[in-house]
């Protein structure tokens, strides 16, 4: 039997209407959206299903919304498969906020706990840097070494560093707007194929997010994780972890640290993972997996049709 990793997307995968078909088709999925609405004391599901897009893309909404859709997908999948997660997956992993989805799936947090933590995280990340002071950019066709050199040259007393090492020549940088603008210019001199500023509201995964890290430290004291039922491949270390105290510390560090997705996929491949299944909105992570591990099977499960297709592969 192929060893599977269940993986969960992060910010940028959201779209109005995501998860609506799952909720219509599966009571297990519907129940997740109800749990999230109850936990937050509002109808976030209405914004997820109907928009407007401007409200959905507010970081404080996007983060719990993406977790809700991921959990709706995996709960429906496990119900239809008739097996618990521990029998279906060898490890879990998620990209940035997707790490919380992975931990909810692996029973470290309940759905309500995950929703509340991600609302706190989204609010804190949005507040950490005033609008217009921070920026992020994608360097396409860049090695991690090139990106580091670009950031070192561009800093000039300001903050800019690697936010996401996604693999396949895609590196995202984050920092003050001036330093990111300089990095875009310097990247051309370094031979980076293309550099483009991203339409984000804050410089995520940079030292500028330190106030948000403090907020998560406090939140995780109030709602600490439990040990997951399968190991988590952590963003900040790209290594396997099952210890709840370490997971909590990693989640705090993750707010300001690089998401080491390329290395995480390599770690999972080295552990014998041959199938990666992305649960939730979009197909971004499945695409990134194929860049890092082209020999692996990468599937997406975000709609009833995709769910049926994935079941055929795994049962």
C-alpha cells in the first residue's frame, strides 16, 4: 500500500464559493462549517460561500475560512472511506496557516479551537504592521541561495528575508516595502527569471510579525495542542514532530520564520511517502509537490468529484 501524506493549503488558495459543493453533498462537511460559525459567533460560512471577495480576503477571515474548507473536505473523505485518519495517512503537513488545518485533522486541536486560534492569528498578523509599510514578492526561477543573496544586498538597514521556500524555483520574500522593492531590482542582477510583488496586506513570515508571534504564544497557552495521531512535518524545521510542547513552540516561531515547504516535501519523500493528497481549496500544494518530487502521486480533494476520484485511488 502506498504511504500517503495529507497536506493542507495556506493563504492565497481561497476563493468565494469554496467548500459549498462539499457542504451540499456531505453532512460531515456541513457540520464543520456549523462548528466554525458557532465557535466564532458569526456566519463565516456565508462569506465563504457567497462573498464578497473583499471580506473573504481579510486575513482574519481567510485563515479560519481555509481551515474550515480543509476540514470539511477531510471529514467528508474519512466518512466516505470509513476509516480514521491514522489508518489513511502516515504524516500530515500544511503550508503556513495550513499547519493548523493539519493539526486539526490530526486531532491536536478541535475544529472550534482551530477556528478561534486562526482568528486570533489573522487579527494579530494584520495588526502587526501598519498598512503600506510591509510587502511580499515572489522570486520565480530562483534558487534559495540566490534569494538569500538578494535579501542580504537589499536590506540596507531594513528588514527583508525569505518567507516561503516553496520549491521548483519559487521563493517568496517578505519585509519592509523599501527593502522588498530593492530586492526586486537586485534579483534581476542575480539572474532571477522574474520577480513580482504579491497582493498581500502584510509582510507575513518576517521578523516584522513579532507582535503576532507574541499573540500566538499567549493564545496557545490558553488552548495548547495535544499530541497528533500521526506525525506532523513542521514548517519551521521541515522535520517530523509528535510532541505537543514542541508543536506549540514551532507554531509561535512559524509566525516570523521561513515556511520550509521544499525541504518538508523532501523530508516526506525520504520517509517513504509516495502519495500526497491536498485537502481544501485549490491545487497549489499538489502543484508544488510535483516540482519537488515529480515521481510522487499528487492529488487534490476540494470538491465532491475530486473526493470520489481520490477514494478510487486510495481504497
